[in-house]
C-alpha cells in the first residue's frame, strides 16, 4: 500500500463503550499509526454528535453523517430495491458524495470497511487495497433469528439473512482480505461464500489497563446482601434480551430455591419494555444505562452471559475476565475465546448447569476468587489490543512499517 487510508464505519468509533465501537475504535487507532486516515461514519444520536470532536484526535479528515432514516422507511425502501434492510438503513447520500470527492482529491491507497453495511460506499471501479472487516457473519445471525422466530418477523429475518449472504459473498470476492472476529466466524464464512481463500480472523483484544480491578471502586449497591450476579450489554439487542429473560425466568428460580437472597442485575443502555418488565421478577433488578460498567463488574460476585444466539467474540465476557471476575457463560458466548472451561471461566451447557455452577461458586468464595484471577491472567497474557492488531501492516501490503505519530 502507498498513500493514505479511508476508514468507513457504520457507527462513530467514540466512545468505545459497546462491542462494535470498541473494535472499530482500536482498529482506527492502529491504522492512524500506519498512515493518515480519513474517517467516514454515521451518527445515531446526540451522544454521537457530542463525540465528533474526538475524530480530530486520529483523523486527517472526516465526515459524520446523521443516520436519521426511520427503520420502517428503510424497510420499505429495501423491499422496493430488493436489498437488505441493513444496507438501506445505513445509506447516506451525503456520506457517499464525501467518499467520492475524497477519493478524487486525496492519495487514498487503501480502504478499510468496518461492518458489511459500509461496503456499499466503495466504488465499483476501486483499484486500491480493500480490507473488509465483517466482524461477524451477520447473515447467519439473521438466519438463526428466523429459525427461532415466527410470523412476519421470521419471514423478515429469513429475507435479511438470504440477502446479506449475497452481500457478504460479493464483498469477500472484491476484498484483498475479509476479516472476522474469530477463527470460528472465519470458518463459517469460508463455508458460505464461493471465494474463501482470502478470509481470516482478526481477533478482538481488551484494554487491560482500563479494565483493571485495582483501578476501580466496586459499585456500592452490590456491597451488601447477595450474592450478586451481573449481566452487561446493549439492552435493545435481541440476543441480550433473550439472555436476560432466560436468566430471570429459567435460571434464577433454581438459584433462589437454595439462595433466596441472590440478586440478578441487568446493566446496560436502552432497556426495552420486555427488559423493564423483568424488574422485580425473581430478585432481578433492571439497572439500565450507567456511566461506567466497570464498578458493576468489580462488585459482582459472578458475571453471567447465558446467550443462546451469539456471533463472534463477546466483549462483555472479556471485560469481566479482565476485571478478575468469575464468569459463567453459555457455549455460544464462549465462542472465539480460547480459554479453558473450569480454569479461566465456566461454560454451562443448559439452564440446570447454570444453576449448579452459580450455586457452587456462590458457596465457595475461594474457588470463585481463583477462577477470577486466572481469567485476568489469561486476558493479560493473550488478548491485548496491540497483539491482536499487529498484523494490520501486512494486511495493508506493508511488510515493514515505522510507527507514526497519530496526532
């Protein structure tokens, strides 16, 4: 690669406080150490707008277009055009014009597409280096939604999965490298597209300095009573909604039969009506959005991730492990994390296993503490962001490169 880099992301990579933003944030910082980076992204709310100035910390220039198209409008447009809703919902004429002008005026040698929705902004005649970071195989996720659902929603999800599969195949064909968050996701995509040879994993890392239990005061609400179990995540996201409903309705009753003082805390922004309805049920508390999830992780006796549908690597699990918490996860939530069950975390295969492990660790603080310490050491040893992104220069066509000042 010669020249500068265009970075296209479906969300503003600031602040790094949710899974996709965490990954895009660290990828962007790493790219900015290689060459000047121009950022095209979409803003969803006022918080995104207030963080626009932070793009100046890493970007030579940027365009942040407001994503204001209502989802029903995007759905109708998608039906008329025969496209996935995911593409029409993230379509911005202003951003498209900015990209075309940038490519005409600047010496752009590579485009890094973060999330498949942004592939639509890469001109068909683009001849430079193209990296496509799909993160997860979204088509497979929608297929799973369709299988688990029913009625019109199931049909919508099935349509989305089918169309996204075509988009993913086309992007994989065009890209010099197609990146997924884990080897499992990379293998899945290889089986689903006709050109599997340039697909590889680029794993997520963790900021171990930020997620350090020694640097965080535990949440006072968790200081007494309990044991306290915590789930963190974006609470308008369907897999997270299903996970907390499962924890409240299927797992907590078994725990409460032996530990009637146990409490389950749901921590995360934008809880839906379904999630809010869980407040008070089986000692569940819906905390909602908090300024910082780390105190809640630090104060938790056990962190849980009982997801039944999960793609890629769960940042919520890595964060809890970095905070030296004992973590109990479903097999789906453990995907892509090369830790060992029983040593670094606990994988519980069903509801009964979750109940059994929650009771065991709740009644054995020594084992729980040792599991947490082992979890943090695993993350420190194997999953720092610099280590995860060290291959970016080679992927950009640079065998050797001297770091530059991102400012």
